[in-house]
């Protein structure tokens, strides 16, 4: 395993840093925090021009066909700038599931348009009683002739209010066993049988929605992949998305650490910078150690999704998600402690990072859930 970055990857990271600084400044982030849509179409179009939507999409579907580590470098910079918008839901959720489960016809219909930035998608997975368990899917899709009837509620659906389509995971065979009888459906968000409403969230840079299915009738052509066999491709796609979240966490932790250390160098107490005090410099040093450790785990996890065996890929994604999300939270809270009274003001940017850290920590399985997954994989 060689996870050293090559020259092309350094260039990807450098261009992503410059784009986020120029097109997604903190001022823009604050505006989108309060905006109903959460992004501007012109910024979305510029991301598409950069080729970001198609980085993981194969060349046969008008993408670039790069690896997850390449995309992780972009996501790391987006996390560093708490970039808002439906990029994650479209690229890491909808597109990855299409690539993992879709037929050739479905891929040809959706992936080129995603790569071009023409359409946006998301995943409807969580349910009101699911908690952090990603395998808890009880919403049923009943067969009725040559169609399926979707009826139920999905919650915490990212960016559903601006999505053109969503992938819905539903149960087509009775039972409560995780992973059995799960079917994925491609659903047009313009349907009259679909009701989407925004949910109040702590992190306004990533909008979450509740989606109500009122006996929505879909044809068999809406099934993504094979009926009753949607769990395995869904799980593979979720592992990729979890690593993508980890990349955001590493970038955010890095920036929180920088904010704290920069402040510690200029804030004067007792005629010297506060960074000279042992309690402050040790806290900053710990933030640095945690951020660098998280980055190493991230790169391993990204490599494992593309090159490792299935068990290693699953293990790496859970190890990364449990560790990197906690590092982001720890670095954000430590930065506030270093900033002191300044850090407790909403006007300071560090709060944007803490809010994103808390949102990422519970998204796609919290650390407790993923530690249980690590134990299960090691025992197996």
C-alpha cells in the first residue's frame, strides 16, 4: 500500500484550496447558512467546470474516472472551508449508489448529467426510529401488478429540497433482518405523491429534509439494480460516503487547529503570547497530532475502498469514521477553549466548524455504531 501523493494529486489539492478560498469564502458560507437552498447555482456550475462532480464517475459515462483518494483531497479542502451545498449528497451518495447498483441503462441516463452538473440527487435512508443504525429499514414497498407502492417517511435526507431525484431504500420482503429484502428505487422528486419539508438543523451549511411517500406508485424500471438485493451495493456506497465525510472532518480539524494556533501567537497575556503557556501549547500540539493521525487513517481508508479487499474496505471506513469525526469535534472544541471569550461569540468563524463537526459526527453512523462494526469485523 502506497498512499504518498503524486504531483497530480498535489495539483488537485492546490486548485481545490484556491477555488474554496475564492468561490466559497466564509462570507459566502454565512450567507448560505441562512439561505433556504443553501447554495448558489453559479458556484455549482463552477464546481462542475472544475470536473468535481465527475471525478469518480467512469469515463464511459463522461466522468474522469479517478480514485477516491483524489476526490478526498477535494473534500478535505471543502471541509477546511465548510463549503455548503448539495455536493456531498449528489456525488458521494446518489452517484456512488448508481455506480454500485445501477444497470448500464440507468448509469447512462443519470451519471453523465451528474458529471455535467445538470442534475442533483440524494439518498433517502434514515427513518424516524432508526437512530444511528444504517441497516434499520422498515419502510415497505408493496408489489402491485407491474408496479411498487412506496408508503412511509424518511428523515434526515440531505438536500432533498433541491434534488432532482432521490434513491430510496425500502423493504420489499417482510422481516426485520438488516440487509435482507431491501430494494433501491429511483424516485423523481417532482412527483405529486412526494412531500418534502425542511428540518431544523444545527449545521445550516448542510440542509436536511423529511420526505413523505403517500402511496407513491413507481414502475419496475424505477428499481435500481435487482429487486430484494439492494443492501450490498448500498453498503458499498455508504462506505465510500463515510470516507468522504472523514475527508471533510480532516480538513475542518486542520483549519480549527490553524485558527487556534494563529490566535495563540498574537493574543498577549502577562506580556507574552498565550502560546507560550504550557496548557495552551500542549493543547495546540495535541490538535496537530490528532489532525495528522486522522489524515493518515483517511488516506488508508480511501485507498482501501478502491484497492483493498471487501473486509479491509469495510474495516477502514468504520475505523476512519469513528476516529476522524471525533478528531474534528475535539479540535473544534479545543480551538474554542484556546480562543477563550472570543471563541464563545457567534461572530467568530470557529462556530461554523463546530456545527459541521457535530453534524458529521452523527451522519452515516455515529462513532459508537462504527466501533461496533469494527468489533464485528475483527471477530469475523
